[in-house]
């Protein structure tokens, strides 16, 4: 009888382990793209002045090669921190350093060199201007980022995804998981 109960316990343990491993493999991964929003693009809806406060992190280790990084570099350019050709979609030491300077120059931000909720939120709450279009769901909204020195147009498309022009003048969606922006 002792042998049967040991065998039963071993079988139950194996079934439990197998069930746990199957469940672990079948669950959805943690938020993949925008770390907070879970969306694959910088996105928004309704009032544009609070679109970016729930966006993903851009840093040397998160979305370091992406169109979202390229959009952030356009912001650094408009505020006078990098040259226009510096918007290449690669978040390296230079982008980190200028991001720290950008953050240090803005009250209430921690100059950690990573672009997270607070940094993104400061940028969209303070610097984006309505140009034309509608804030209604499913509509296109034309906006402009007004930096300290320069400005650039952006579009929030009918899906809520932000688009911008890269250095070569091509319109790009600000995606987290790919890099197509060009800096000739």
C-alpha cells in the first residue's frame, strides 16, 4: 500500500508539473510593445495632449532600434539637442546623454536617460499643437510638435497610431518593434 501511494504521489506531481509548463507556454507574454499600453505603436485617442503618458520605455535596452526611438530623436532635434541626421532610430550612448540633458532641463523629470511615462507625458502635454482634423475615434488628426528651435508635423492616423517624417522626408509609423526611419 505504501508503494501505491508513493506511485500515486509521483504521478500527481508529474501531471501537476506538466500542467504548469503547458499553462506557462500558452499564456500571453508580458506587454510586448508599448510597455504600458501594450500597443505596437505610439498611439492615442481623444484629446491628444495626454496620448503619450502611457507609452512604452525607450532606452539602450528597450526598443533601442525602432521608429519610436526615431520619433523621440526628432523631439531631441526640435529642442536643439541633436542634429537632424542624428534621428536614426538607434538609442545608444549619444541619445541617452541628450535625453538626460533634455530631462534635466524640464522641471519635474528625473534625468535617467530613459524615455518613459513621465518624459513622454511631458513632451505631449507641453509641446504638441493641433493643426487640423478630428479627435474622434477613427478620424485623422494633424498635429505639430513645437520644439525650442524647430517644429515638425505629425499625424495621428485613423487607427490612433502616430506618424512622423524621417530625415529623408518619408512618413513613418512610430512603431516599437521595427526601424525603417532613414537619416541619409
